[in-house]
C-alpha cells in the first residue's frame, strides 16, 4: 500500500482514546512529541528541544468524543489516512474505518466523517491488510462483504465504467515480471519454490467511486478468491491496478508501483502469519516495501522514479525527526535509507529479508538496530542536518530524497545556561548550541545517548557524561576544591551541532555551561542538582531519579528571576520496572512563595499539570470529568538559585487502560535548582 504522508505527526493519537476540552489535562509524551492540545512543552525540554516541541492546536469548546463529534476525529487524526499507535498497531476501529472509506462498505460499520483522509493515495494494500487482521472478530455478514470486495467481483456496488487501453495489460504484466525477478535476486527468495506463490496482475475498475482513489493493491488470495492467511495450494498474490494507476501517463509508474506491490508478495511469502493476520508494523511492511520498490525502480529506470508520493514520504520523514519509528508508515523509507547507508558491507537486502521474517515490530527493529549498531544510531539524528559539508554523518541520502530538513533551533544566551534535548524511543532530535563560558558539562538520563556533538572547530565528541574546558579559558581548580589537580579535555567556543538518537528507550541529554568555580565542586561531570523525595503512590509507585539529580525548575527568560514570570518544574522518576517517568508542572505564573492549586488552566494560580510516561507503549491522554481537584503544590522559598517546596498532584494510572477512571497521586518535597533558559 502507498499513501500520502502525514504532514503533522504530532497528531498521531488514537482518536477514540482522546478527549479535548477538559480544563485539567493529563498528557503523555509520545515518541518525543506532546499530544493534542498541549500549550507548552513539558519542563526544561519545552524551551530547548525541537524533539519535544508542542504543536498548538485549536481546542474545541466541547468535550470531544469522536463517535459523536466528527471535528474531534479530524483534529485527533491529523492528516493520516489511518492512525498508528506508538506500539505499531492499527486498532480495529481505525482499520475498519479505513476499509469502508477506501475499499467498500461493511454491514454495521458507519463511515465516520473525518476518520480517514480523503485525498488520493497510492494503494489499498494497507487498508485491506489491516481490516483482514480482524476477520476473526467480524460478523459473518461483514466477512462475506469483505471477501467479495477484495476479490473485485462486479455488482457488489457501483463502480466506475472504464476499459484499459489495448496493450495496458501486457505493459503491467511485464513490469511486474521484471520487479519480481529483481526482488527475488536481491532477497534470495523464489516465489516459484514450494510452496509457490504466483503473482497475477489484474487491471481493475475503481474500487470505490466515492473514495479517495488509489493506484493499486496487493492481496494474498486463496483458490476461492478469498483472503489467504497462509501459503498453500492455489494461493496467489494478486496485484490489482486501478484506473488511477493504469490511466496515468507517467512512464515510470508501472515499474515503481508493481515493485512496491510485489515487495508485499515477498513479505507474505517470507512471513505469512505476520503479514496476513496482524494489523501491525506499518513502518516495516509499508516503509520496507517502499524502500525495496524504489531500489528496483531505480535499477530498471536508470534514474530516481518520478513519484510524488515518494517525495511526500521523504518530506514527512525529514521534517519530523521526533516521530517515533513505530508510528511511521511510508515515511519510514528514510529509516531504511539510513540503514542502507550504515549497514556493514553496504548491502541492506539480507538484513531486510531477516526483518521481513521477524515476529513483530520490536523483533524486526532488533535485527537491524541492536544497541551495538552504533554506526546507525550515532548518525541517525545528525543526518537530519542535511549538510554534507559537515561530514557524511551530517547528511542523509536515498532514492527520491527531497531537500527538506527540520526546523533546527539555535540556543545561545549567557551566564550559567542549561539546554536539554529529548529523543523518544526510536526517534531523533537535533539542535545548535552556543558553546561559551568556561566549562561545558554533558550528562544524560534514560536510554543510552546515541549521537554526536560537533564543535565550531569541526571536532566530533560523543555524548557520554563528561565535562569540557572551553578553549581559551582557565579551568584550573583552586587548592582544596574537589577538582584540584584535574584537567579537562578542550572544546572550541562558538556554535556547535548536537544530535541525539533514542533507541529502545527515551533519552534525555543536558548541556550546561558553568563557571570553572561551579565545575570544581562537581569534577566528575553532570549538573549540580538539588534533592527531592518525589514519590508516586498508587499503581505506579516510583522514586526520584538519581536522588533529584535531574529534577529542576526552569525560567523561560534570560533576565534574573523576578516574581511574576512563567516557569516549569520538572521531576523525573524511575518506576519499579525501570521506566523513566516525568511529572511536570508546566508554565505557570509565579507570584511568590505560597500555594498553587490546580483546578483550572490559564490563571495565575492554576498551572497545567502534565503527566508524561516516556516508556509507555501507547498514548495516554486521560481527562477527568468536572469538577476535578488535581491537587497542587507549594513553593516555600526561592534563594541562591534553588527553589524549595512540595507537590501533590493527581494523574492517570499507567497500569490501566487509557480510558480508565483510575488515578494515582504524586507527592513529596523538593529542593532543586532554578535554571535560566533564554
């Protein structure tokens, strides 16, 4: 299947799991991006990380329940034809909506306005495959309708009358034959070997005259023309080409369309249970087929295929590095392109074959990107710079790639300045940072900080916890200080590039510019921190991470701290299972020590309380009913760059489903540093 790419991955939230409009929100950090309706990013990362930049979205004045509010569907879905969870799954509701709005009707399934993007896209393979995964739970009438529709039988419902021109069938047959032969050679798999899977090309009329339009689809069919869930006698892979495909005058189209669809045939041959019975791994099934099909098309044509869909996929991949891999679909083509750039020996095909054979998304990812694959991980984020003059690791290449690159923030400022960058699981973040003052302290929490730092001189530095003396500065420590006698490696002053990649865990990176006097009290690296005993009670009990080492409050301006400014408090904890969890008091109006009760948003005494579980495998956005007491916090004092107080906040229960009414509470004392961010 080949669809138009999503221009805004911050909207990848299951629409049937999201309510908007409640005055108190509980938000999950999804693959490094805030969920819908966030007005500001969480804690320190809000002011400093492109990976966690919140997208402002108009908030409906009513509570959004998608089954009753089409507008909420559209807002939650964004521009994806269908939503994919961060666990790489398409829900039954979403799968059936995609099917009825692109392929044809199913009894009892009402098309929800706004649930599916209506713009034309490349293929129906995805909607058909996702719906097929739920055949066992469909009603008998739904199964019967599904089987008739995928078989392309006439008379099921109105179709556009059209006849392929003379010679069209032969042209498409030849394109498919060429594609199959090349894919077979590259993957080392023969579709004719037992159990055989012959490929048949069928030129079709349009599937749904009221639908968005599509070019083609690949379907494993049994001898009766029904969806096949496994290989066997009479099973074939039928490539159906629709008028949007065979009526096109683009000479490149037959080969790149059949190559993509034929790649689906090989996926079924290699792993029929995953391909035909699970509505999961769109990044692998579609992104992998897109990469493979593009290689074949380039090989046959001698140039990059003229494919606007491919340009759209690249634009989505390059513009949004913070989108987690498992939430991508066709835009995952960029992941495979970078994998091809870094794979040992330069030949991705053997790895791709093993990925297609894997049992699910995590297994496929582990085949390609174990933590030992530092060549990929250390250059994944830096490739988004798109600047080959910085070195090959700072650019990305691939068939059909566009010139798009993400917005890259630049953080300057003066004094003791701290910049934090976050990358969610299997995602990236990139920024430029001004290196100045005397000492740069680098530290991280969460997953391994894969990536690199490139200073103004062109030297490349890893992201391991360490401290560096800015060239030209005196970083020696006085006698009697903890750092006396120690020396620091150097780093050039001026603008530096910082690129951070997260593998299987979210990663938090902090760069702090401090004076030598400050560093001399903390010579082992890291950032001077306060202490806290924040404890989450209830089903998600936890303790403060590194005894408050990464807990902080951040001022969102460069001037000295006065009363009446906005700032964020960030408390990072470790749950019993090892997951990193954040409790954030975000962007409230500080008017001095006292109690700050959390019942409303947008008032001087009502901060947002954001709850973010970076390790969650789903988006948890739970809004309590009115009235609701979310608790609050107390600030007892601010002096010497430290802020003291206590917190008591109610949150969603991470051990329960997203729509569960269960709550847990966070409470405890804290004394943490106030960081100033320009």
